[in-house]
C-alpha cells in the first residue's frame, strides 16, 4: 500500500517540478567571461545574468551553430 502511494506522490512531484523548457539545458558558470556568465553544456548558448544565478529558460535558439 505504502509503495503505491509513494510511487504516485513521486510521479506527481516530478510532473509539478519538471520544467519542459529546461530539459536539454545544463548551465555551467563561465568564470573566464566574468561574473554571472553562463554557458550551456548541451547546446553552447551563452548568457550573462544580472543576479549571478543560472538562467531559468533554454536559449538554444540563441546558440551558435555547431
């Protein structure tokens, strides 16, 4: 019984907290480019954020061609 309830809760949490816009992005801080600069390890997009935190959306359309 507890296993089934735990499984259902896990599925609901995954659905609630997953962000489909960020599935392919893996932002890494690029310290060579300055504070707040990030580069996506998946698509190569780069950006600078004013608050110094990783971006919350995918910028694959802004990425340079591979």
